[in-house]
C-alpha cells in the first residue's frame, strides 16, 4: 500500500522540484517509496501486535486499546522527524480534524451547522497558508514551500508553453 501511495507522489515531486541526474532522481523516488512502505508495514505490525496482546491480557477488546497501541506504534515508527514521516503525520492531522469535527456534531457537543462550514474552512486555510508563505515561509514544510514558490513566484517568469508542462526554471540560457 505504501508503494502504491508514495511512488506516484515521489515521481511527480522529484521531477518537478529536484535537480540532479535521472539516476539520482530514480534513486530518490525508490528511497522515498521504500521508507513510506517500510514505515507503514512496521506500524501495522506493531499496532496489530499490541492490539492482540492487550485483548488477550484483558480478555476483550476495548476502545482505549486502539489509542494506546497506535500511540506506541506512532512513537516507535513515526517518531523521527523526516520528510516522509512529516508528510504522513500532516495528512493524518488534517483527516483527524475533520473527523473530530464531525464526531462533535454527531455526539451533540456542537450544534449541526445551519450552512455548510466548508467554504469558511477553505477560506481560513488558504488565507493562513498564504500569509505564512508570504511572511513566515520558513515555518512551512519544504515541499509545500517548493510548491508555493513554483505557483506564486516562478510563474511570474515564463519562456514558452513548456514552462507550464515542465519545471519552469531553466538552467540553460535560451
């Protein structure tokens, strides 16, 4: 699963934003794919193993078991701050925030919104990220910085249509 998810992403990001030879790029893609796949496999093994141990010790499965097993697995497997783990954690955090919002409505902790709150969330997310990009760029993850630099700065200079299909920073002088 990790390879299925990571390989296409690594391929696109590497060819868009990394310099180097084809061999170096392919090596980077393989390394990112391997790291993602390995970490997911280790995490699943750790999580499932700890779930089984807890269930066996207590004679039944309880909701806290999932939280505890995942916390331990997360610490052990995803605790190193590197680009792959960082991206996975950010992906999960965004899904968690949406899930907790829906759960809060479902449980009655907050009222069902009268209107879809998504447009407001979209506005706040984009407003915040572009403010951070413009004034506190160093706080953003490097791959997000690269994407935003490409979209909002590199796009101000173009040479021909190929700039929109390929990376538009030319190393040769045409």
